[in-house]
């Protein structure tokens, strides 16, 4: 099975956010949700549940952002 970057979908208190995404991105996120669940649509996470951990993963692995954040905090 393919190892995906997103594995842990921890439950946390949510903050409501409304955004619009393209239909293509929605299809890709739906396909990703199926992949996270091993291809089984039953029990696959919703797109809404996928987006927050994907963004968190993106931010924590962005070296440029990490450097900028450190320079802002120490500056």
C-alpha cells in the first residue's frame, strides 16, 4: 500500500471556516480520501475532515515559512 503523507486525523475543537474550491480540487480531495481509507468508500474521511490536517502538514514541512516565522519571532 502506498504511504501517504497524511495519516493522523486527530479530533480537535474546530473553528468554522468557509471557503470555495474548484470542482477539480474537490474531485482530487475525494480521491485522496478514498486512498487514505485503502480505496474503501465506506468510512473514508470527508473532504472537510481532510483539509485541516493537510494544511497543517503543509505548514509544518514548509522550510521557508519556518525560517520566516523564526525571524519574525526573534526580530
